[in-house]
């Protein structure tokens, strides 16, 4: 399954979810049993949970001192509770991203720089709604399928395509996963992914001092917000007005059009601004 259309076709043909279609593909590709393939994904989920908790340490600081401790502030009940699911997802997304910046163990989803978006949304949803572990595992398969298509058709590298390729892809993966988690159809899941790609199109990669810290960790919060909004639109019955694979093609073209100063070189965008130490 190399395109969104092929992914959708596989799900429709079998009358199954995107996650189930991805699971079956992975079983055939790896020649492993369903139990073995799901166990590997469950392990990734366990690491995601660990990284959320590790990043909530208020004393956490990166070697540069630029980031750390922010997630603990967002996760405070007075803050996280103010915006419901979004508040908790934002805190968790920042937590994983800060854990990564502080050399913690994370799951690249699809990259280290965008690692907080997917776990932030799914784990917050689980706490809010009580979803079972297996439901999250299957949502991760849906996310992986979307991420694979984008990686094959465009890029997930900030150095090649800007942050739209990293945080944008992560938001698309997360939006699709959320729709599956909340009982949406395969078409709605891919519409959600499409909305996320559309809304994050053109986002540049401009790390301060060349480190995956500023603005990277904060873009994980922005990305999880976009993912939730995209999932809400799709679950609400809004259809993505642009064909899914065409959006990925446009994302690729936009990324290739970005000047080198906006592709992880640390020369433009936020990287060219004065940094204000916290």
C-alpha cells in the first residue's frame, strides 16, 4: 500500500478499519503472526507512556538549557483541565518532545522532532474516554499506515521538506488514528489526515542553534492541536475537499520549493531571531 487510495481500497475491500488493513499488511510483509505484530506495536505504546511520564519531571532540562519543565507547567490540573482533552494532549505532546530534547527514550512518530504529537493525543484520549489498550494499538497501526504512505510519496525529513514533513506528517497520522479510535470510517480517517496535511502545509524547519528544541518542542503542541481539529472535522461529517494523494504531492512540491535557509540549516525563520533564555 503505497498510496492513500490503495490504503483506502484495502480497508473498503475487506470492510475493515485502516488499522486492521495495516495490521494485515504488516503480517504478510513480516511473515509474523497477528500476536507477534501487535505485541511489537504494544511495546511502542508502552515506551510512549514512559516518555510522557519522564517528560513531566519539572526539573528536566536539556543540555543547552533552552527547554525542559514546560510540560510540567501545562500538566498542572489548573492548566490542563481548562481546555479539556486539548489541554491534556498539549501537555503530553510537549512532555514527550521535551523528553526527547533531554536525551530520553522516545518513539519516533514519525521522527524524533515530531515525537510528541501521536502519543500526546492518543494517551490523553485514553485517559479521558477509557479506551482499551488494544484500541490504541490498532489506532497506532492506522497512524503507521498513513505515515508510511507520506514517507514513500513525499518525505518525513525536515531537512528535505521542512517541518510540514515532520510535524505535518505526525498530525496527519494522529488525526487518522483519532478518527479510528472514536469509531470513524476509513474514509473519515483519511479525510482527517488530509485536513491535517492541508492545514500544516508550508511549515518550515528552523531550529535555533541547529538543535531539535526551539521551536520544535512547541510545534508538537501546535501539531496535536491541528490533529484534534482535523479529526473533529472529519468525524463531524466534513469531507476533505482535496484528494488525499494530491495533497501529499503538493506537500512534496512545497517542501522542495523551500529555500535551504528554511530546511533545518538553522539559518532562517525562528533560527534567525534572537533567543530569549527562559
